[in-house]
C-alpha cells in the first residue's frame, strides 16, 4: 500500500508532549520531522496498512506519522454505511492501561466516544513505523474508496449515496481529505469533521467558515457546503468553478436517478399512472416538469 524510499535524514528529534483532552495524563511520543526533507505533502506524513480485522473484514487503516491520529476505511460493500471511525491523536492509544479510544461519527454529525478499535494490530504496526520513511502512492484504492493526490493533499471519494423516494432528497457524497497536518471528512448528511494541528500541537480550525469544536477540543464540525465552496479549491489546487461544475453535475445525476428508480417501480407508477408511458426505451415520465419532486413535479398525483 505504501512505497518506501530514502528521503534523507527526516527524523531529527523525538520529543515527548502531553496533550490535554479525554485522555489527560497520557504521554504522546511525537516525531519532530524535518520539513525540508519531507516535501511531498500529505503522502509523506500519512502511512497506511490494509488487512483483515478481528472479524475477517478488510479495512485500510491510516495513521499520521507526527500526531498519531488514525482513521479507517472499510472495503466491503456491506460496510458502506458504517459510522466513520477515527482517533484524534496518539494520546488516545498509548500511555495507559485502557484500550484505544476512538470517536465514531454517525450520518447526521453525531459523535460518540468508544473504547474499542477494530484491527488494533494495524495501530501497533503503524505506530512502530512512524519514524520510517514512506510515501503513499498518488492513486489508491480501498474497496469503493478511491484516492487521488491533488497538489500537496490526498482526496478520497466514495460513490455510494442515499436516495429517498418519498421526497427525492439525497445524501451528500462522502469525501476524505488527508493533509500534512491532519484530515477533513465530509459525511453523508452534509456535516464534516476535521482534526488538524498546528506546529505546537494545538487543534486548529479551518478559517473563514463556521466551526463547532467537539468533545473537549478533540475535533471540529463544519457544514459540507462551506468546505466545498471555501476550502476545497485551495486544498485541491482547483478552481472553484471546477468544483461547482462537479457539484451541479452530481445534483443533476441524482435527480435523474430518482426519476429512473420510480419509473422502474410498478408500485410507484400505479399511484399516478397518467404520469408514465411505456416506450421503446422503457417506462418514461410524461407528466409535468422533470418528474423530480425537488423541481416541483408531483409524481404521486396532485
């Protein structure tokens, strides 16, 4: 999963630092890296390992070499909608008798602290390798998650979304951005979470958008649309118009998909059969408008 290579004398000092938070009193071993020798951005600051967890499910675990934050992406489609699991920093893992602590982020942006972490041996392996030189490839595949390097950062995307036939609403696509100082995860319900540290090891917020620190300063919540509009262009070194075009295309695709699903559902068609006609290409919407409720159409009648 990673490409090993010589990057010079990257490790120049190892220090001990105590971070406050849910695990007060735990010591965190920080690797003070030489930034001049590590100039490939997030791909050098993060490491990853892929393997089966205790139940045989394949998962890729990522760990930040300096801060020890960790996160997991499951591969199997049956785990598509598992809560996003992450560890804010190494103090949640080491220095105590308790098992590793983690935070779970559920769809609507709800956070829950738990004292278990699947594939815990991944943490041990990555922690032992934090002082080694390694580089994540510029393109990665973790099940349905696809990662691509943009500038100094790494963007992972998952294609699965939720679509409601009750009102044609849909969830936002999940995206994960790995940076040299942490990560930003954009969830299904339009809520994002970040764990980013400054050079002194203090949690920092993304500038210029509304931020809500959570769990005693372990992480920060945001709105997806603000990150998409005001943060992603700079992080991914893309023009805002490119990201806007992607989003408009996604919305249009989801609207069309809702109409297609209804057209292939005999029960949905039977409620207002006058809105549908069977043609050579299959059942087709012939009612007013686009057939999508977000556009004002009434597929289930007046």
